[in-house]
C-alpha cells in the first residue's frame, strides 16, 4: 500500500512538472501573465521621438523627458566630455596614415594661437592648468619637466621636458588630440576646447608665454588639423 502511494506521488509530480513546462513553452502572444512587461516586450526608443510605453496606454511622465518635450535624447551629464561644445574641431580631419600624421604635425607647429575666444584667456588658462595637473602631470610633472610620479617610479621613461622642446600651442594641441609615439591620444579624456586650453597652459607656464593666447583665423585652425603628405613618422618623442 505504501509503495502504491509513492508511485502515485511520483506520477503526480511528473505530470505536474510536464504541465508547467508545456505551458511555459506556449505562444508568446497568448501569455496569461507577464511579470516584467518592459523586458518581455522591449522598446527601442527613438531619441527624438516622444517616449511611450508599448504595453500600456499611459504616457511617459519622467520629469527629464517632460522638460525635453518628451524626447529621450538628453544633453550630456554634467562632468562628462561633450563632443565639441566650443565648435573648434572636425572629426573628418583626423590623420589616418603615418604620412598624414607627420604632415599634420608639421603644419600644427606653424599655429601659434588658439582658436578660442581671447576674451576668455584668463579662465581658459586656469582651466588648462587644472586639467593639466589632473590629466597630464602623472607623466609630464606639474612643472612640465617630464618627471611626473610615473616616471620617477621607473615605470616609464623618455617623457620630454617642455623647456627643451621646439613646440607651439598648435603642436601641443595636435599631440594631445592624436598622440605621438609612446603617448596615446587624449581626445577621449578631454573635449576639443579643453585640449586647446591645456595646450595654452603648457605654452604659458613652461615656454615663458612663447605663444600668447589669441584668436586664430579659421584658415589657420584648419591648417593645424588638416593632414597633408610628408615623410614617415620619426621615432623621436615630441610634444
């Protein structure tokens, strides 16, 4: 009798599990219950369109969307790197070959003025100093002598002393944007305008103001960024 009860329980358990499995594999359009509808019916928002729930009739009332006319594409978060807030950079002008890089670097050395508004020079230099000390001084040192803590630890070497280099505000900006030899590009860490601010600070602090901040002409700014043909890249570290 006990054995029969055990067999009945086993059969009941198997049938119950089979029923659950069969129901869970049924057609999605006839789902009786959905616990997370926003995951079950995912919505791909168009950033310029009004956001609405695909599985209900009520409109999205997230405050940030309401302020933005219900568009889901919002402005960059404060503290993040804006793409080109100052309007001084063109992605299409980035060098794509060693020849283009070297030609662009040579052209950048002829640029002795920042394209930023000279009326904001004092603030730009202050921000450039802050960014340099946070982003660049680990290698270049707060004094621009190439003796930052990473170099002093022995982990890295060959960082130049700005005072010994033949540089301009344009060439410093070019290297920050594109990198040079062992130094990589910092375009992902600094916005287009901030790269000019750091370059301005480098020249003002470590080259005795060799290139005072002033507005460059559009043609000059374009020349600094546009690559042309030249010799292959050298191995000498410059910035």
